[in-house]
C-alpha cells in the first residue's frame, strides 16, 4: 500500500469517477491510475469501485467504508509534512484563504495587509465563492481558512468559530422617501422594490424570516452575491438595497444614503472555519488571531477538539 494508490482513490471520487481527469490532476497516465486502484483493491481483498466495463461508476459498500479512512490517511500525511515545515521554516510557506465577497472586500483587506508586513515570506492566495463553495474548498484542502456568514457551521468536519456580529443597512439614493417620514419599518420597506443578496449569502435568511414573521411579501426584483453589484443597481434607480452594514463605504457610496436596519433583521455572525484534524502552522494561528482577536491559538485548538465556542465580537 502506498500514498499514490490512496490519492488515486480519493481523486477518482472527487473527479466524478473520470479517470482521464484523475490522471490530469495527479500528473500521470490513465492506465497508471487504473493500475494503482486495482493493486490497492487486490491488497485489501475488496472492490472499492462499481464498474461498467472499464469505467468506474460509483463506490461499492466496502468502498463507502474505506473512503473516509483513505481521506484521513492522506490528511495525516499532509499534517506530517506541515509539522516538518513548521520547524524547518517557521516564517515562510503558503496560506490559502476562501471567503465570500463581502468578507474579502470589506473585512479582510486590513488583516491581509498587516499579516504581509509580519510574514513577508508567506505566499497568500485568496479565493472567493458562495458560503457552500467556501466550505467545499476547506473540505478538499484547497483552502486553509474559510470566512463566511452562513453555512460553515453546518459541516461537522469543520470547526466554525464566531468572529464578530453585524447587522444590515438599507441603502437608497439621496432624497428617497425612506429618508423621511419617521423610523424605518418592514411595512415601509416592503412598499418598494428590493435589491439584496442571493439566498444563502450574507444574512439573506434573516431578511426573509423577518418579512415572513411580519406577514409581508416583499418584491425582490434583483438578487446578487456582491454588495457592490447591489449598490450599482440602487444607483440606477431599480430599487432600495439591503446590504451588510460592513459593506457601507462612505468613499464609494457618495451617491447613496445608508439607513441602519439593525432593529428590523436578526443579528448575523461571521465565522472563520478550518478543517478538523488539520495541522495548522504557527503563522496560520497568527492570521486567525489578527482577524478575530478572541480566537487565540488556545481558543482555536479548543474549537478543533470540539470543546466549546468563542464569543463573537461586535464589528
């Protein structure tokens, strides 16, 4: 048994059982992948994959049992390599961060800047995606750290730690009627076409739940994953926007006005997640604490062990 065989099995599942794609990912030949899989099956005395002719079409019941073990072995192999790197090169390496647009655009820049000054030899990679995509990048090992509002806490394989709490704001053009006539309410807001986040993004669930509890059906004329896109269409007069308060930018939003909507929608929590069982190098802990000071190394290690949750701070 060797790690190449284990990688062939893992990538076959990740690539939807397409051995041509597996060969490309592992930089080898398709016959080589087939041989590695067959040799492992012969050594274990089971068939891991269901076959139709020469094609793989799925996992057998023994394969379903074996796959999590294969993934753990490969994760431990990566951890062993990282542990060695931790002591041989403590201030250099790579750090991959996955985040939603709002976090990448508004919450992370200052942290990334300060981290680069402290660790100039660490190469940073920043990936953007939906909360679900952020979680998937963590699970596959493409990202070391994930930052998002929703979804991360729904995966048992991830330690999703609260970082800070935030609310929503309503954005409108200057002179809009919502700026006059008394306090903002869901009833007043529902009279206007609304532009806000797509389902699953940046507290959208709390927006929908608030209107539903009030017995209102707002007209959402446009949804997007990006606060800057929402603002653009508000500026065009298509409707009023509901965005994360952290996305209100006085410099960029000179042609807009923001109204605090914290009393209308439930408070949201931004979470930072890492995959359980992963060895984190010292500078990864440093980045996490720079982003959320409550997430000290000790707090992160407790979360990885499932020993409670830190308190989220206000922004």
